[in-house]
C-alpha cells in the first residue's frame, strides 16, 4: 500500500524481492545500489549471516520520477529465502505494492522455486491480498551458469495460467536484467496507483 | 567396471530406466518428478540391492525416487511448454522507466533484460531437445536418483565401458497442463486383421476408441471358417495389457483369432500396422511356459509372450526402448506349455576357429564353456556360449531360426538379435553377418540382460572377425 505524504508531496511504494534462498535477491539490491547516482538512493541496509544468507531483510530506498507533482520513492526490500524465516517474510510483505519473484534457474532449485512461489501466494493471501491482482514480475536469475533449466520450463512452472506476468532473464551479480526488472515492476505499480492514462512528469 | 556401471548395464534396457509419461506429466509443474520404486523395480536385476525384492518393498514402503529434471525435461516434446504468449502489462508505456543506471551505454553490466516475453534473451538459451526420434539414441547423461541407494553411475572413461544409466520418458503423447493428471491414453483400435475375412453379415470393424476399456465387444469381431471370434477373456486380457502399455507410450491394439491362436497385437506409432500380429503369430511356438521373446530388427522391435488367453505381441520402432513392453508382457507371460524342441541329438558337433575367444568376450572375465553345432538339414551353424546345457540352447536357437530368422519379414527387416527369456535364464540368438546361416547363441543371466547383450555383441564381433 503506497504511503502518501501530502506535505512533502511524496509517495512511497514498497517493492519486495521474494524467492528461494540464494536465488539472488540481495544481489539485485546490491546492483541497484551500485548502479544509481548518489542523489537517487539511500543506504543499503543489509543483515546477513556469515554464509551470505539474508538474516532479516535488505532495505534500499530509491527515488524516482515525479508524477502529478508528487515525487515517488521506492523502498526495496528482500526477504530471507530459507524456509525457516517465514514469519519474517510475512512481516516484510506487509504493505507491499509490488513484488519481484527472483527464481533460481539451476535445475536442482526448481522445486525450491515452486515452493517459494506457493509460500508467497499464501503469505500475500494472509495479508488480504491476491497475487493475481498485484503488480509483480518474475526474474529468472543465474542465466550465466551452465546447469540451468530452459526458460520455457521455468515459465511453465512459475508463470503460466490465465494471469501471466512479465518475466526477465538476469545475471544479477553482473547487473544483467536488474534494472529492466525493477523498472517494469515500478511502472506496473505506477499504473495501478495513477492509472494508465496518467503521464509521468 | 564399477558396480554402478555394472548395474546400469544390467538394467532391462541397458543403461536406461524407462519411466511412463503418465507418471511424469502430472508432476511437471512441481519442478520435480518422483517415481515409485514399484513402477521401475522390474527393470532392475534381482540382485541390485542387498535385500530380496519383497524385503526391500517391506522396508521402504512408498519408496520414491527423484528423477533428474534435466533428463526428463529435455525428452519431452517442445510443445509441452509452448504457448507462452507475450506479456506486456497494460499502460506501463505511459510512464518512463523510473530508474536509469549511471548513464546510458555505461558498461557496468546492464544489458537489455532478456524478458521471456519482452526482450531477446541475454545469451543463447538452452534449447529443448525434442524427444529422441526412434532412430536416434538419446545422449547419455548420468542419472541421479535419491534417496539412497543411489544408482548414479559416473561417466565412463573408457569407450568400451557402458554409458551411465539414463532416465527415459517414452515419447508418447504428453498431456497439457490442464489434463496432466490423466495418463496418456493408448490409441486403441480393434481392426479386423487383413488376413481375416469378415463374416458375410458382419462389417469389418475398425473402431477407434479413446481408452483401452473401449475395445469392442467380442460380438463385433469377425468370424469365418479359419478366423474365430476372440473370446471375452482374451479381449479382457488385451484391455488390461493395453492399459498397462499405455502408461509407457501409445499403442494401437488389435485382436485376431485364427487357427486356434488368438493374437493380441499392440502396435506403436510408426510401425507397420500388422507386423505385431504377424510376428506374434510366428513367435507363438516359442512363447509357452512363461517365456518372453524380444526381437530387435531393422524396421521394428517386437516383444511377445503368451498370456492366459492370447499371445501378446507388442511392436515398436526399431530403436525404441523395449524395457517397458518387455516388463508388462513378461509379467503377463504365464500361459501354455514350454515349446517341445526338435531332437537336440540331430545337431552335430562343429568348430569355429574363434569360438574360445568369443566365449571369453562373452563371459567378460575369462574362459567360458562354448560349443559349436551344425544342423546339416538346414545348413545352420550354431556357436553356443553357455555354462549349462549347450545342446539344449542350440536346439532352442534352432527353433528361433525356424520361426523368426529363416524367412525374413519385409516389414521387420534384418534381425539384429532375438532373446528368449524364461525365468532367470535368457538365450540370446544373434545372427552373424557372414552371409551364411550362422548364429551366436549366448545363454545369460536373465536378470542382467543389458550386460548380456553388450557382451554378446562383443562375442559376435569376434566370430565375425571384426
């Protein structure tokens, strides 16, 4: 749910990067943080365990374009992907405006992807939302590795049915596909907030 | 050879596990596919584990093996996952991209995202390999099966060593996601065999049904002086077998009863329509007493066995994996008496300069008993490698020669080998490429048939001077 500050003419949107453990959610945020000019970003807050798993969440505020006189700011969050942190994931999803589902392309992570997507659907539902009516995209990460599933099969498992969403191949550690993913989900959020007929300023 | 390699070579279909499509498709959307041990158990040699089969089943109730998804997915038809249409969310073009990396053209790694539906891919994506056509052997990839005991086999370093086992999904019709829970049905028909003249009052039936259960009733079958109506029991048996076979691929079923022999013919797509019926009829003298006969030939592969009420014959493409049909028909083989063979004493001792060497090649570990025989009446030479009754094996091979090899079948083409499996013993009859009537007869452990075929091929190469 967007937070509008009329005094400051500022709208805050919340984007959550969701997906199985080690899929590359934090890598996305790190690249966004590196890739944006200083004036457009805050500090990247990251709480990671010693083995690079996200312990709580990563947070990165980034500012973007102005729409109808309101500056927009996107707050990017990740969740810990490991199954034991479901309460944290549920908490992070509160007030979410858009979701990037970061899938791991490796063959041996396919089941984890499917389980994580089901977990996402369930957690969103518990917040009274419906994933099918929310802005969300899928990012198939690690496309540079050798032992990966074909795109067609990833789409079959994670993005089929009547309500398909945009999907992207990515190599998050190199930045490939990172901004396309973020821009698309952000624009989908803006459309939902302002309507398709509104022009950005 | 490593134990896992020996196990792979000893599978019913060497180095291959055949998994029914009906098991695979309902699970595809889960990102993983598991198969119950009971489904594939028959493809393993009896001594594959330290426990007898019943004890294994009792100890690991509901044991399921996880299949390697890369092996599974690349064997499915490409159109299974097709249909993804371009997704372009409505209205987003009204807003410019909110975020721009440092500068356009900055080489910090940003590349046009290769959206599945919005932009070209980053790199050549892995392509689906269509299911192996019948004439092509699928690429070998190690199988990883969990939980333990694993049957993974590392890639062999030697070209002579067997390839590691592969999971094979028979290239049958694959259901769409919405109908994925239904097993791929066999296309079942009950045509009037061309050799059977329909009765004057009965039109030749050729009903095509959607499921094995839809075989026509016995009343619809033709009748004539030599062609009888298949019994209800035979039809019921054919239905049951068709349903079993359908789990591994599409087969068309036909029943014919003639001269006192009922043939239930199951024909896979791409195989001459009547070859199963014709070869089943020719193999009938061989398949009594629980025997299961397999024929690998240039234009088709045949598996035949005598069921309770009919001779069952399945015809597949020449390089099709016959393990599934072999297992289904082998389990159904229990009817009739063992064939009475011609007097083995009529076989005269003979020689072959490379016979001992061939026996070594077949045994794989050292000298093995080997004898040569000749049947002067037929002009047939038989080179037998057998630790048991060599003369009896030669007599069986002579019957195989008479029934299946002496007169070539145009629809079948040149026969590579015939295997008669009865109980724990398998007799491989392999015609030699000498242009003369010569066969290698190799008697092997039927539980390690894949390995036996490989070794028989080596022995044949020795005899042929290759």
